[in-house]
């Protein structure tokens, strides 16, 4: 039997997307205002919930990696991995990072040391620079990647060990939901999850598109009046990349693109590290990791209850909310590519290897930005405050040798990073909106291409009406119910493992 469209999930997701686009197109200001006020309320009142869900995911990940079920293998004892360790990690890494790794790799340390200084340090002080480096490692490190481990384990175990044919969040929660998985509760979970999987790469495009546009303008000398046609051309190229890679599938398309992406990204990071001074980078990295370990318990529970809480709400809570939106996407995708891996491999693969990749970016790109800021080569903080993130990154690239070539490299990286993320998003949306008769059957190729096209259509419409901020915040609002779902996913994974382990022990 072939996979069939799941109307109870497919139609509501398409309907929600259509309603959001219509509302944003017709009344952007009112939508933006309502969404902003709602997010301000939730981030102010429920900041503790996002911090608690992150803490729960981190503790669960440690339990999975070093607990009694660490050696449980997805697919059973005789299952073997379908992908090499490098390609497996590359696919997980590039799916989540997107263009945000390049954008924030360059500017996050500058933001934290100048305008949004953590732990009440003085802007531009030595303390501010050190805390900035520490926090970039926190927001892009073990805790960030642990947010995907519960869903990866729950989805993968239910799919490959319990032999459930459906691959979605409601199936992963079936040990707790029981008979509700395919009823209203389960459908609502999957609709939220699929919408999050679609909206997540769109929010990343909101970061990548302005930078990519500015880079291409400077590379080719394109005046501002041609920005809109330029962005349409970018989208057309993206559609071609997305469509081709998604159509080819996991093995030939997404895997190859992810491998290329990782090679290019780390070659560039290594080059920037030498520009920053490789020994200076290593010295700063050791210091950042020392502060990170020294303050880890404080960071993972920090809510700033006696201060204004602005940094926590604007950055830590925002990060956890944004990354939790990726949870259904990453959970389903990671499960699909992790058959044959042990639960320990899944936990440590994300928490350790993917964190290391992010830390390389933060240490090389971030320390180069700090170097030119503190040396007076360029006032990146001023450019950032007056002209925004893309202009600040452009100012950084202009201080490098062969600045035009550096712009080309970063533009290509943005293209490929976004292609990797959207490919995986379209793949997951297709998988979660189809009924599978067997766990090994994938959704049809046309559905993957359909969802890739939907993502690009959303991006195009939002470019026309300037509604990226509204959808970015709207997508983050989805993180609130998904942060509650995090606890259900963890409880389901624990229950399934304990039930099956007890049955195995009884048979012995």
C-alpha cells in the first residue's frame, strides 16, 4: 500500500496558513500589534515555563545518554545506521541551524557586549565581552540541542521499535494519549506541530533574506529600486534548489546538500578564525567554556527575578521559544535519519557534536567581530544599532581581505543553509500529513515539493507586505503550547521504554 493524504491534518494546516497570509496581507499593522502584545504577555508571564521545559529536556537527555536505556537501538538490536556518522550529524546540524548560525555567529557577541548586556554588566567592559561569549555558547550549546532529543527519541522509538506506521508528534505521545492520538487532541497536536515545521524555516528566512539581499546588492552593484526583483530571483533559485533536493529525497538530495553545507561552512569559519588570530580564538574559547561550566547551574535556571528580566525575556526565553518551534520538525526528521542508532548516540550526537559545530562558529566569527570592535577597525556596535544586522555583517566582511569574495562566500552559505532547512521542513510536513501503511513508506515526492513551494509562497507574500516580524513572533507563540507538549513527549518516551523494558525482563 502507498501513503495516503491525511485530510484531518493536511487540510487544517493549509487552512491556517491561508488565514494567516490573508490577515497579514489585509491588516498587517493590527496583526502585528495583536501578536506583539500577546507575545509580550506570554514572555513576561510564562518565561519560567520556557526555562523549565528547557531544563526538563536537558535532564531527560542526560538520562537517555547515561541511563539504563542508553544502548536501546532504534529498529531493534540488529538494525544498522543508514547514513555515515558524518552525514547523519550534518543533516541534523544544518536542518536546525539555517542562516541564523551565520547571522548570529557574527553579531551575537557584539549585541551582548553593547546593547543587551547579560548579568547586569557594564556595556563594552571586559566582563561584558566575557559574558557575551559565555552566553553565545549557552544559547547555541548543550541546552539548545537538548530541546530536540525528547521528540527524536519518542518519535523514533514509537516508529521503529513499536512499529507504529504514523510518523508525527501525536503518535510519539501515544503512551500518554492512548486512544486520543488519532482524535481531536492528537490532530490538534499534529496541526500545531506541522504548522511549526512550516513556520520555522520561514522565520529563519526572515533573518537570511535581508542579509542575502544586501550582500548581492553590494556584490553586483544593484541599486535599492531593484531590491524586490532581486528577492524574487533569490526565491526562484531557492525553489529550484528546494524542489530538486526534496524530490531526490533523503539519500540523494538532503544528505548530499547537508554534507556540502558543512564542508563549506567550516572551511569559512576556519579562515575567519585565522583572521581573528587562531591562538587568540583558542584563548578566548577556553575562557568562555570555563565561564560556561562555572555558571552552568545559574544559567540553566536564571530568570532574573529581582531585576527587570529584560535580557532573559528578550534572548533566553526568545531562543527557547524559537527553538521549541523547531521541535516537531527536528524530532520527526532526526527520527527518520537515526534508524539503527542507539538512544545514547541520538542524545550525544545532538548535544555534543552539534553543539561543537555551533561553538566553532561562535568562537571564530564572534571573536573576529570583537577584535575589530575593540581594535577600532570598525564600530560594529554602532552600525548594528543604527542600521541593523545585515549592515553590521556587511561592515564586518568589508574589513576582511578580498571583501567581495567574502560576500560571495557568505551569500552562498546563506543559500545552502536555507536550502538544507527548507528541504527538511518540506520532508517532515509531507511525512506528518500523510497516512502511512508501513513505517518504511515515505510520503510521495509531489507532497514534499508541494510543501517546499508553500514555504516559498509564504516567504514571497511576506516580502511583499513586510510581515516577517508578525509571522516570526506568531511562530514563537506556537512555542508556548509546544513547551507544554515537551513534558508530554518526555513522559511518553519514559513510559514506553519502561513498559517495554519490563516486558523484556519478564520474558527473560
